[in-house]
C-alpha cells in the first residue's frame, strides 16, 4: 500500500509538471498544468522539482525528485525531458523518463490571449514493473488581463493515450489562475480534474529570484484518496 501510494502521487505530479508566470522568461508550467508559454528559440530552461508527503517513510511519507530541461528549438516550439525518481520505505522504486514537446499555435499580445498544444511520454527506465508506458496529450488557452495586478486565466483539457486499464479517468479538464501580488510575487493555483494519477489541485506562490529565475512553493491535494497530498517546491532558471 505504501509503495502504490507513493508511486501514484509522486510520478503523477512530476509527469504533469512538464506541462510560470510572465514575470520570468517563458517557463512551461504553473505547478502541475502546462502554461501557454514556450521557451524562446535557442534558450534553455532548467528546473529542479522536489515533492514530499510530510510523514515518515514508515507512515507513507516519501520524497520525489525530478530534474528537467526544456529547449526552445524553433519559433513557438520547445522540447524537453524529465527524469523522476523516489525515496520511500520501499527499495527499488521505478525511475521514469518523460520526454515532452509543446507548440504555441496562437499568441495575440494585444488581447492577452495565447494557445498551445503538446504531449508527454511517461515511460519507466528502471524497476519497470510498477509503472506502465503511456502518453498524455493536452491543449491550453490563456487570457491575461491588463494592469499591474491583472490576473491570467488558463483552461484546457488532457487525454491519456495507451494507459493501462483500471487506472482511473482517461482525461479531464485543466484550470489555472495566476494573480500578481507584488512585482516579484504571484499567487498561483492550478487543477487537473479526473480520478487518476493526475487529479490534483495545487495552490501556492511564485517568487522571482532574478530576471531569469523563479522559485515556486505550493501544496498539492488529490481529488481522491486519504493522505493524497504533498509539499511541492521547484526552482527554475532560463539561460
């Protein structure tokens, strides 16, 4: 039970996290959902994610780690990859490789509207028996309201492709909200619907550290399941 809970939460969050506020140069995510932004051509975005259920390992706690890199390979097109792994009471946890791609197919700065579509492959590369290989496809649309404290709303949907039967919903809605509180601080919240490994709501804050980097801190709460929650921290920088 401990092993299945840790895998279900940690790999779901880290997989979706490949899917950021405009205060920092075009990052790819809020917490768990994809933004409509893409990394600029010939720029590189590097991120380190840390997720932890705040209990001892014996009571179901875990730590999850996911270094990731995203490269702007052409105008409005980015590609990237994550590697996700866990520290739990159970040894030999899976290691998951997550290559991904996103294309921004619409951007109207005058009206603050943008749209993007992309996908990610989730496949175990070590200790493979606890996870299957499948794809996630998504599309998102965002609207940025004018003004120093104008929020940005994001909405869309996702679909799981090739997912093994019996693992919950095969897709759902994507919702995000970003509210500037200070030139360097935003309130951020996102949600993926569905009773599956991706179904979480995460409120938190983003803090601009430099012109090209930001730190995010939030808390993810699962749509279903007791103790299905975790602290979510990440730091990202664009080169």
